[in-house]
């Protein structure tokens, strides 16, 4: 017997509930769902979006019910080896890069996990695949037991999700579980900037910032053990942060035995997904760029660091428990004006008060029009929030889509904000 529990309002789930009931699944919904949870449960599978501290989860933990996550459940059913990519930033881009290079190398794979297709759905195709390529988050890794990727990729680490974790150490410990079950038959592709306890897996390292590593960057050329393997000017990705994403993907390919020339050809045509430093429009010699995927300070720092033009920055969003003080010096160098939105707007304005001229706005429309008013020819209007979107939007994609929509609707000639 399977029971699905969700404390959301039943009406909002009605269609999904009806489908599950037809499959024989018992449904418990509503605010008091956890109070009516059955006593006979042998195993609970928790959605990664649910904080283990919630009463619903604690109800089962107190009864010593075995609890796993969707990642673990799907891995138990998976019929092919897994490649798992984690990190604070760059996971989606690197996951898609790995999928592209494996496909280009003649291997069968699909990507999913924390992006796109859930692992538990993708696993139905696993018997026909050579590898499953997965983006995995710290939330997903919290509840693993046996999950063991053939290749584990650690892209980077920076403060994030401090609204979920009590400390940055707790957040890092959750991510480190990606290596927990690996053996000497597996591979770990890791950023040389991060320090680890000795890993059991065979290790490949990368760095675009001058650290000693298997992969390095010289100008626009990626080197492997000092030998050129990829010219970034021939592809569509720019910046050192993307160089490291490419290095990590190369590392996966080398771990799986693909030739260098196969990897280069496969990655040359790759284009970054939407909401990641996505050019939207050039208007009156000002470029508008959508970087809504920048949901933490490290991503914002990398976006600002890659800009050579004066920046009018649109930033802010949900208060995730960290401040923007650490970026004050960089902001003073790169940002002419900051246009701030969301819960964090007053805190950012206070933190950057002496470094940057700040303007607080209520809506994205107001923010875009304010940025247009301020921007000068040669500037870039960069929407790179530095935090998540859930105070105002359904997701970072929703936030980015709304930014894009407002920018595309701007009239060619200056006029008054219609709102």
C-alpha cells in the first residue's frame, strides 16, 4: 500500500490526486495531513523540497521509520551507472555539457535530477542507457544511503541555502555526501580550489584561476596536463566560471575514455540555457542581460567579475539568511547604480550605501524602467539577483521570463514608465 501525503490545499492538487487514486494510492492532503499519517508505514520517501525539520517529516523520524529521498529511491531502480554533478553554481550548464559530450561521443544518456526530468521518471529508460547524467543538489543528497555515482563532479562551493541549514558547514557536509559511497573504481572530478578529506575515487582536478590542477586555463585555451585541448573562442561560452564548467565536463569525458577531439567537437556547439547571463536586447547602445539563475552571492560575483562594461545592476529577492556586504568592494568597482527589488532590497541598500548609488523598486517593471532611465550608452543592465526568487516569483525562471518580457516591451525612444 502506498500513501501520498501533502499538506497543501487539496483543491490545488485535485487532478494529480485523482490520477494517483486511480492507481490505488491513498491520498492525505491539507494542513493536518501529518496528524493523519498511517501507523503502518515501513518506509518514507521525502521530496527534496521538504525541510527535514518540518512536523510532517519529524512525525516519521520520531517513529524510527526509514526515510530516504527521491534520489535514493530512483538509484535503487536504476539499471545503468550514474554521473552526478553538484556545486553551488554551474550545475545545470555542466550537466547539459556532459550530456552533449557523451552523446557526441556515441554514448546513450539523458540528463535529469535537479533539472528537467526527475531521476525517478528518467530511471524508466535506464536499461537502454550507457549512463544517467544527473544534476544533484544538497537537498537531494541529504537522504542518500547507497547512491554511488560512477563519476562525481564537485564544481565549487559558496554560501547558500542558509535559510535551510543552520551553518555553512552543515550545507557543505550535505554536498560532500556525493563522494560517500564511491570506491577506487569510480572517479571524482573536483575544483582544485576546494579542500577535501582523501577521496577513495580516482581524482581529476581543474582550475581556471592559476591553481595547480590537471585542467588549467591559459588565455582562452583549456589545457590538460599542460597540453591544449579546447579553444573557448570556438565555442559559445565565455568567462572563467564557464571555463571551469567546460573543464569539469572534459574531466567526465576523460574518466569515461573519450578522446580529446571528440570532446572538443561535441562542446563547440553548446549554448548556455536561458537565465544564465543570457543576452536579451541591445537598446540605445545598452545591452540587457538576464542572469536570473544567479540565486546566490557567488553567482552574482562571477557575473560581475566577467563584465568589462559599466553595470547597472538589478539585484535582490528572497532573504536567505546572508548579507551582501562581502560584495561591496566588487560592486564599487563594477556597478554604477544598483536597482534593488524584493525582501533583500533594504538590506542591500544599507550594505552598499557608501559604495554604490542604490534605488529600491517595488516591481520588476519599475526596476527595468529605472535601469533604462539610468543607463548610458556602453553600459550593461544586468539582472543578477544574488538570491532566490520565491518572495515575488514562482521560480528563477519565472523571474527571468518577466524581466525578458519587460525588456522586450521597452519602446525604442525614451518615454515615461506606464505604471
